[in-house]
């Protein structure tokens, strides 16, 4: 009978196959001539893909002890012959990787098939199997860790080694692979901020190229499990992509995958397929790979040029260069007008700089184009649509919670929830979510800022200061200057406030927020003329940065400030100068509406309020916070305090929250302030005092808003209404002491002095 044996008779990789029975190497079915010794070296490597086979092991198993040859030269010759035959390269290997002073590793995916070995080839089969057994025995004592990752492991994604000569792939493919892997609820990539921080610790620039060597060091320093070494090569007219996951601890290949594209237009499709295969090989369940597996062209764009612009924009956003990021995202949408995530990125960029109208317009476009995006991207787009466009906080919360459940290792959904809880005034919940987002991405500048700021909102100023102080080291690019300024205000530290303002002096796109915060502080102490000048400078700086809505906000707030202090003529002058275009913004329009109500222009206040009601019909903050305050003030102008109090009942769940969408959180606690005025008008001094005391008890929320100072005066009025002269005098005295250096011609100051004199 003919001898039969079962073995992996054919091993395949790329377009090649090795027939162990026949002792042949073939390419696309055509036999390629290969000498015996290189063939045995190739076989030894193929039978242990991803494993490091040392030179000593190859010598022991393939060169007998009594063979007197120059082993090093013979092995080098065999490896060089193999690379020549396979069209491989030592510098950019696709198949055989050299590990200096250690050995070699076969890095491409290898598949096998079994078949019966014919009698005449049995000697070849037995020899190959024997070699395999011997090499395996030599490798056994160096057994590797399991190749599969766990749900606690993190991955560092390196830059693609691009040997095609086409620069369109630079950065583009890395971004594309990142998008594909982020679909996974199982895998977790080290963030751009985490990589930047680690590069700085390594003495490298934050934008250093992530070569395999640099990627591996970053991987080790971040205690990650795997580094992804990736490459693209042009072989004839075909593009070959290789993705390798390498164990950071010992350099072993955990797994790899390869994909080919027949032409440039199919590279993104090939990358999608390779990424899906890699996810499975790294240990993700088949069910989630299949469920969350939108192709890259659907998730992003079929245009390599648009994806490249988007990739560069994301880098600029991570570096907090919003202007450069915005220009790149806009270029991406010009190259592909259907690029949903690019519109979303534009919207988020605008939201971060306070341009809420432009933010809403672009996020709405992303929402309308979201049909083909990945689940991860859909949850992001929909949650932000409900928060920034419609303002429906209930739907936004539902989306963000689903995001934390589906992607428990993604920090962004926790940050979004933290922001939403702060809007609702649920600061303990907001702090919990912000801390979790910072834990998941400890080097993200924005997440670090929100932790410090939320501590301040809770009046936990020492913890806020500690968190803010840690940011320049923990979050290397973080400059929480506005938070540091507000902490200094809370502590009555004028020197530190001045230092923070000076740190951004003359920096267009950065200084305007600090100038406006300083304007509010000057107004808080009654320095109205100085506040006017600072607001003018802030608005001019914002306009130079191209932020028209922000400039309109500053001017409208300046006008509202005049109304609070009783300067109706000055307020009208400012409001008339604010262009209608500037009043498109939700916050500038609110400032105008409530300001007009304060100076008694009830008809025009109602017009602006009606327009806000129409434009923001589903907006929870607009309906229950902003418009409640405006409508209640209009009711007071009509001498109907009971209607005002009834209107303000709707604001109670929201009144302690942060209604602003940007970093300039000026319109806080106004429903509380107007309710206090309504109780004064109703001659209910006890209830009025409770409302104004509520403002004074929440220093971390009201901070340097003018009503933080005026609440002292209103508290005195409430006590006087109760007939408690001693408490009234004390409250008036506190206000007048605060305003001891105030501009003397401010109407409300004159009133306060006259009222105080009557109490003596």
C-alpha cells in the first residue's frame, strides 16, 4: 500500500504557496525555482508565523553539527535569496522581518490546507515535519503570552510605513484604521493626547512620526499591550497593506493580517477588510465584529484626499489649534460634500470657540448625512445634534448613556454626559462622569479642564485648584487659564487674576475670553467704565479671530450689564449697535431680550422672546431657563408678580445649571435672581431673601457675574421688607463695602446709598 500521512501540505501567504509534499514554491500557481537551503529556512519560518526563530535555532535544526560551513554567511545568503525571490525588503518587510542580534520572524498571515501526500513525496514530507518538530521543540521553552487581548488592554497605533511614493496615504491610512478600530467596543486605542504626552517624556516633538521603533517605546511607556505596525507598498500596480500587532513587552508578533487592492481607488476598502480581520484575531467576538463593522468609505469618505484633510484636522484639534483644524475640516467637506464626520468635526470646533449658530448648522448637516456612518459615529452625531441643535436634553442624555453602555471604554460619552449633567445643575453626577472620562483618557486637555471646573461649581475650590495645577504636567498642552482665573476670583486673588489675563495678552483667538472675564470682574466691583472698555477689547479681539457670534455675545452682555445697573440709555445705545446678525446666537439674543425687559421696553423684549421661542422650540435650556427669566421679567413690568412666580416654576429643575454652550458661562442663576425680584414685588420679603441667599450660597456657579454682587443689595432690600433693620443694614453694608471704589454715577449705587441712609 502507498504510504499516507496527514500534514499541512500547502502553506499560503499573499500570492505565494509552498507545497511541502512537492518541495516547491509557487506564485499564482507558477513554480518558482528556489534552492534547497532557502526553501528549508522558509518552511521553518512559515510553520511558526509570528514567532521569532533565532539564528541559533535555525543553525541547530537545519545545519547538522558535523557540517563545516560558514553558518552566518550561509544563513544570510539564504535569507537574501528568499527576499529576492519574494520581492521582499529588509527595510520595509512584507514577509520576513529581521530582528537584529536575535533572528527572523515571518510577519504575513499564513493559511494552510491538508491533503493526502503521495508515496513518492513521503521523504520530503517527513523531512519537513521533522524540521517543524525540532524547531517547535527549540521554541517551546520560549512560549509566548496569549495572542488575544483582554478588555483591559490598550493599543498604540503607529504611522503607516509608506513605500508607494504617494503622499496621499501619509496620515490618511492611520486615521482610517483608527476610525475602523474605534467601532470596536472591545479594543481601546491610546488617545492622541496620550501619545503626545508620552512623546514629550521621550524628548520627542508632539508631532514626531510614529515609526515602529517610536511606537513600541510609546507602547511600553503607556503600559499598553500591543503596538500596531502598519505598512503599504506598491507591487506592480497592486497595493499591499500589512497590519501587525506586536507585543510591547517582548516584541513578539501577536497577530497580523494582509490585504491587497488592485488600484488606488480600492485601498480604503482593503483597509476596512484588514481591520475587521485584525479585530477578530485580537480577540474580539465575532458578534460585535459583525454588528459594528461599517466600511471605511461609509464611515468616512471614499476620497483619500478628503480623508487626509480630515486626518490633519483631527491632529490640529488635538493640538488645540482650532483655526487650522477648521480650515482642514472645511477642505474635507469641499472634497466630499457627503462627508458626515467632517461636518460634525466643524460643528464641534465651532462649539468649542463659542460659535453656537455655526456649530448647530454643521452638526445638523452631519445628522442629515448620518445614514451610513458607524454606530460609534452615529451615537456621537445624534447626541450632539440633540444637545447643540435642538437642545432636547432628554434625547441627548439617552444617546450619551447608550454610548457609555455600548462603548464603555470610550471617554467621550462620559465627557458628554458630564457636560449635560452640569447644564442640568446636577454637578455631583457631572463630576463623576468627568472624572471617569479623565480616567479613561488621562491626557486629554478638555477632560482635565472639566474636572477642575466642576469641582469649582461645587464650591470645592481646593480640589479645583489641585486639579487645575496638575494639568500642565498631566495634560501637557493644557492651559486652563479661564479656570485658573475663576479660581483666583473665588479666592479674592487679584494678582493671580492679572497674571492669567497677561498670559494670553495679544494672542488672537485666546485673549478675548480672559478679557471678558476680567470685564465681568470689574463690573462685579462696580467699575463699570473699566468693564465697558474690556468688553470692547474682548469683542474686537474675537472679531479679529473671525468669531462674530462670540463678539456679539460680549457686546450684548455688556448692554445687559448696563440694564442691571440701571443705565437704560447706555443699554439702548449698545443694543442698537449690535447687528441683527449677531443676535442670531442664542445667548446674545437672550441677553438682548432680558436686557430690553429690564429697561422697560416690554414690546421689543416680547418680540425677541417670541423669536427665540420659535427658533428653539425643543431647547430645554431656552424654554425652561432663558425664556422663563425673560417672560417673568416681562410679567413684572406689567405689575403681575404672581404670573412671574408661576412662570418661574418651570425653571426650578434647571435654574442652578449652566445654560451656556461655551466656556463663557455668564448667564447663570438668572431665574433665581428674577424670582427674588418677583417676591420683592409681591412684598414677600422672607421668600425673596431665600432666593438672593441661594445665589450667594453658590459662589462657584455665580462667580464674578454682576448679580453675585447685586444679590447682596437685593438681600438688604428683602430684609428691610421684613422689617429686620439690623440684617438689612448688614447686607447693605456688605454691598457698599464691595463697591467702595465703584464708579459714583451708577444709578443702582445711588439708589443703594439712599436706601441705606434711610435705615440709619
